[in-house]
C-alpha cells in the first residue's frame, strides 16, 4: 500500500490565509502525507519558480529541500510558512507542515503533543521530500522554530538523511516542562506536585469524556505586571501580526495534559552525536536564550563532530523577533541561507 493510500482525507483550506503575503517568485500548493503512526499531515510546499518549467518539469538539476515546523503551538500559516516562503525564494524547495493533532493535520484527540510522534512528524516530512520528484534526496535539511527547534535537534540525532539542521529561538520542551521557566521548578517535589495535578485531571476527563484546554497566550495587551516574555508572546499571537484561527497559542491552547509526556522524555540526550551540520540561532535578549546556549555546549562538549556546528546570537533580538522579524530586520536570512547553501548545495 502506497503512502497515498494510507492517508485519511483532510479538509484543507484552499484560500490564502497566511499571516504573510504571497511571493511572485515561488509556486505554492498544499500536500499531504502520512507518518508512521498513520496520522496524515497537511503541509504547504513552496517551489522556486525559476527552477521549474511551465509544464512542471525541473529546469536543471534536482533541488535541495528543507522541512520546516514551529513554533510550538503555532501553525504553518504563521512563521514556519514565512521561513518556507523566503527560503524558497533563495532556491530551496521547502515544506512547512502542521504537526500531528494540530492545525489542518489529522490525529485525535486534538491539541496534543508528543516527543515521539512529533519527532516522527519531522522524519515523515523527510520521507515525503526524499520521494518528491523535484528534490535531491541527498540534500535535505530541516528547520525548527521555538519548541520545534528542540525537536529538530532530536530528529537530526536520529535521522541520518538530514544533512543540515537549523534551530531558531529554540525551546527544550523536556526541560521547560520538567523544570519550569528558568529552571525555577527544578526539584523532585515540584515535579511530583505537577504530576499529581495533571494525573488528577486525566482521571476527571476520562470520566466525562471531555478534554479541557490549558489556555493560549494572554489577550493583548497583557497585564503590566506580567513577565516580559508573556507580553512578548501576546504581542505576536494575539494581534494582527501573528494571530491565526487555527493556532493553539492564538486561542485556547493545548489540551491541559497535552505536553505532559515531555516531562521525562530527554529529547536532547544524544545531540552530541549529530554528525551532520547544525546552526542554532537565538536572540541576544530572548528569555529563552539559555536553551540554545546549553544545547550548543552539550553538542560540542566532547569535541567530536564540532567543525560543522555553530551558535549564532542575533544582537538586540527578543524571542518573537525571530518569528517574523519583529519591529526590525532581526531574522538573519543571509546567515540561514548561507548555511544551507554551504551544507546542502555543495
């Protein structure tokens, strides 16, 4: 049975409903593919017009390709699509996809996350690109934003087909779920109390058959006494800058127990064994900067496979500045495209 035959039928929006404008330099269409858990994923594929003839045939050699996802709780109509559009303008075939259980992708119950299944989502995207007629299967990279930055690192540690990985303003979802923000809940008692609350919620929801939501970002403007990073998220997800009706962060958030399994699943354990190239990008003023810095340290600490690894700090940028550029040109497009051209195009 082919992958197409394994897919469920998804209801896909055909209208352009992105938070960014179309580009006249790329061709855009929607595609679907199934992961190895039988969940059908929805994606936007962006193809450089200059590389394809009018009849759809390739003009020249097969192209390098990049699978893109994130941020955690976002959809492909937000920043992953922006990155995909811009990298397609630079000459790459790009695939921005919705993870399992979210956006236009399949999977029930809705609004769940999984360190295992979401890593598989990235690998399924690589499966798709490896078999796409315009793509050179030996030149495939991935890019993860925010929580999907950590998942991209995990996928790169597992999938040897991935030749180049970029994480942007990454979160380590294991660490933040287990330890809280800034490791402020990093104790056995704090984790135990959190587990008691979440497992009690599981018992209640099994009885009722209804799954509660944890709540998305605070309405904009967030209260004056809210931490800066909370205000930062609201300014993106709750305004015209980044709001989308299918985004969890823009609306009611994850299933209350939706991210629970990250608490004891160390997704970055083998990051130091990645032999392919890795670029970690973070904002100088981002609250989350420690995730990239500590991950980079773990990747290079043994001195193996380090010649193609880099941490790049963007001066003055906060966390969401790297979602869409913020109020300035904070996304280092030249750095990103240069990295992929070096490791995917040679």
